[in-house]
């Protein structure tokens, strides 16, 4: 969802008559997003009072997983023992602050091996689905939706969804990828939260 290299801003552009605030930050995991105080900023906004000393109705979309994969010690988490509890913590705290929550499984990477998509984030997606079931919150399985789309378009076409060189990789998104995947998220959200239909704009 990161502003420059994800689909978050493109998703916000699809809403009208509501405030859509993208508080994602690139390169953060379920551990480092909290450790850096970024989650505190989300909770502060959720706890703000509106006119008449009332809280506004808020929907929080939570998607993490890419940076939880093994790699950098300051952000990677153990899939079996840390990632799920971290995600459950976000859900519980957002709900305690009065928000509705939708969990989103991590967007697929677009790496092909021997002609087949290597969706190495599926285990993290399954963990998110388990958290959703345990916490009784809806889950948008973007990992499955995006993987199906990338498989269908094939490797060369999938590469057009990336940022332009020298930033090219098969995880982050350029404008074309942001438009495609933000539309998938919007369609998924409308199925889970039909009341959002009145806030949808056709502009990407």
C-alpha cells in the first residue's frame, strides 16, 4: 500500500465523499511498523473526536507480510510464532479504538520460475486468513486474486506493472500496477462492505 511504490494512493483516488488516509510506509513489517511508532500514529487518529465529541466511523485496512519474510533482522518475523500474533494485535487495538477492520492478504510478487508464478507469500496470506477467522473480521484475499491475474497475463506483461528502471523489481508497483491492483482491492471491498458503493468514484 506504500504511497510511492504500492497501490494505496491509487485506491484512495477511487473514493469520493470520504477521507481516505494512506498511512502505509514502504519496507515495514508487522514488527517494525509498530516498533517505529507508526502504529501509534494510526491509533491517535482513530481516537480523535469529531464534531459533538463523537468518533467518526472509520474502516482500517491492514496489509502486511512482504517485509516479514526472512531477510533483515530488524523487520523479519517468524511466520509460525510472531506474524499471526502481531496481526491479531493490530486488529484488537483498532477495534478497541472503535474502528471496523478489513485484513488484506499480501499482494503477490510477480516472479516467474520455469514459466510458473512463484507466489512465495502464500503462507503469509494463509496466516492472515487464520487471524481473520479467529478475530472474526473480514479478509480480502488479494494474494489469491492478484496471483490469478498475474498468472493469466504471463511474465512479460506482468513486468509492465513494475516501476521503471532503475527501480524495477517484481514486488513494487509502477502506475499501471497501482491502477490494476487498486481496482482489485476496490472490487473486493465492495463485496465485503457494500455500503462503500456510494463512496466509489470511477476515477483510478
